[in-house]
């Protein structure tokens, strides 16, 4: 079986109003799936806080919250 590009799963609970807002946002932007819409909104939220600075050509597995080199 092929290895998944996104092997991590995140389950969230939404109110009906939150789900409607997500669906409206997704359809307005022609996003292919709810998952894609949630990932894009997370990316935008993190970027607006200055947390996410991505270089071209990197995959999501190249990013993490915790340092991997032992630095704090």
C-alpha cells in the first residue's frame, strides 16, 4: 500500500454555524474538500500570526511545532 502524503488525522467538532461558515467559505473559493479548506484556513491563521514562514518546495512533513535539533 502506498504511503499517505498526510498520515496524521485531526478530528474536530463544529457547531452547525461554524460548519455552515466553513462550507460557504469553501464553496466561494472552489476548494476541493473540507479538509483542504480547513488546512488553508489553518495556514492563513498561522501566517497572520507570523508563525508560518514557508520556503518553496518543502512538504508539510518538513514543518513542526517542536524543535528537532534539541534547541529550545
